[in-house]
C-alpha cells in the first residue's frame, strides 16, 4: 500500500468518525432537520457501494461499528427504503441469499459471554 493510499484510508476513517458523531448527536438531540436528506442519500449510496465492493472482493466487513446504537427497526426501515429505491422486492432478496454467500458474514458459535453481552446491550 502506498503512502498516498494510507493517507486516503486515514482520511476516510477521520471523516467517518466525524460524520457518525454529528449524525448521532443530531438524532440523540432530536435535531433531524440538521441532517439534509440529500446528504443522507449521498453518504448511504457511497457506503453501500463500498460495502458491496468489499464483500465481492473478499470477506464481508462488519456492517456496523461498535456502539453505534443501530436497532433492528433502523435496519428494517433502511433495507425497505433501499430495496424500493432499486425497484426490488423482499422475495428477490431471499432468492439472492439462497443463491450466494456474498455479503453474508461468517458466523461463529456464540460463547456464554457473547450471549450475555447481547442480552445486556
């Protein structure tokens, strides 16, 4: 990896942390008007494209960073909106998942500590 590539990776990490903090703060403080709809679409599209490319290139990276507070409802709403945006149905997603392992994360057998951590979070 060249120094330029390392610098780009560091810049992306820096911007991601800053953006995540700003959005989380706006959501937590119920200041949703501070987040322009166009900006959400632009960031979401870039992230989905990058995530898809990384999955096709090898193992699927974790979809969420630790302590991001993403709920099942958040995921369901986002998935519904993205499927509708590309004119696809949940049935087609199920079919896709039965045909390929792309995007699936390797599962591990949870330990008691993993289960306890999920219950308390």
